[in-house]
C-alpha cells in the first residue's frame, strides 16, 4: 500500500506509458493525415461517447474499490479476533497446572503462524518458512500436511482447546467463548478466500476496457478539426485520464496480490505477531516500516 498522500507522477506514468506511447503515435498519424489528405473524417459526438465510457469506468472502479475495502475490513477483523483469542486463552487457563503455560504459548504461537500462513495462501506463496519460524516441525506438521494450511492450523487450535476442556482446565462456557472467536477467524478467512477466488464478472472487466480503448482511438479524429496541430498533446492528455482510471480498477480488484496498491498484509501480520508475543511476555519485533513509500 502506498503510504504518502502526494501522488507520484512517475509511478502513474510508469504504469501506463506503453499504451500512452501507442496512443500518442496514433494521434500524430491522425493529425498528419488530416492536413495531408483531402479527405476529412466526420465529426464525432465525443461528449456523448465520453459520458457513456465514464459511466462504465465508474462502475468498474467502484466495484474494485469495494473489494479492496472489504479485504482491508476482513483483515481488521482478523487482527481483533487474534488479540481476543490470545487474551481469552491467557485469562481462562490457570497457571497452577504445569502444562498450562506451554498450552498458552502453543495456542498463541499457533495463531501467529496462522495469520502468516493465511497471508502466504492469499499471495500464493509457500507458507512453510513462516509456520516453521513460529512452531516446531512436530507442531506444524498437521497444518503443513493439509492443502489449506491455515485451516489446518485453526483445526489444531480448536482440538487443543477442546482437550483443555476435557482436562478440566477450562469450563464449557469458556470453551464456547473461545470457539466463538475461532468461528470469527474462520469466517474472516472465508471472506478473504471468496475475494481472492472470485474475480469481477467478465462484463465489468471486458466492456469498460474495450470501450475506453476504442474511445481513445476515436478521440484524435474528433478533436483534430478544433485542435489542429495541438491534437497529439490534447488527445494524449485526455487519453491518459481514461487509461489511468482503467489502471486503478486493475490495481484494486485483487487486494491480496502483493502489489504496491494492495492491502499491506505483511505489516498487519507483523502487528498481530507483536501484540500476541507481548501478551505472553516474549520479545517482539519492531513494526514494519514503509520501503520507498510502500507499506507491504
């Protein structure tokens, strides 16, 4: 996620310079052709076309932003649920039992490993290094042996909580409260996987893009009579706006793609790690800092 509020023109140009270069060359060709050939193209109702294109692009950008914001909201819920799980576990389990301290640490460390594994799953990365950083190979095996690693880790946490209830370490009411937190975590994960695995409908992706590009092609034909030799500059600037809006939709449609515009999953997982390690009295790492204005 880009942190500075000031737009970076260099980044915007970098993302659209290829189609923008093609558009400028086309604008020059249309302008030269207009003054060299005796044939004059008919004027085009650019205002009508532009309004229709803007409507299509507005639907697409709004839909993409809703997906991005929902992804950010689901990760906010995940952070809060992780804190609640650690707090309830520490409060409910009695330190008088020798095995309770290890059980507390295990549940908290498993939750840290879980959020890192979920981040890796959403970004289609290998979760094993992050899971093994927090858990022993024996503790991590039941999760890493599953296709859905974070879900396997969550199932293991639920079994440990159930075992604590059978041993009399917590009562059924406390187990129900902890299970409710696990359900919230599972629901948040399901929402993230839905966003990741369900793209925008084809109509939202194909038609705005094809119509915007056709409009950019027709733009110099409609402007050359009024702008004359300034058509390449005017048409290219107008085309830049439409291409930039198209790019915004592409950047926001997948909030977990590990791009500079996406939800900063690494930073939020670090936040969970810091809070939960401090809750059990362990040394915690420092918060993640932006790199060149980008928070990952």
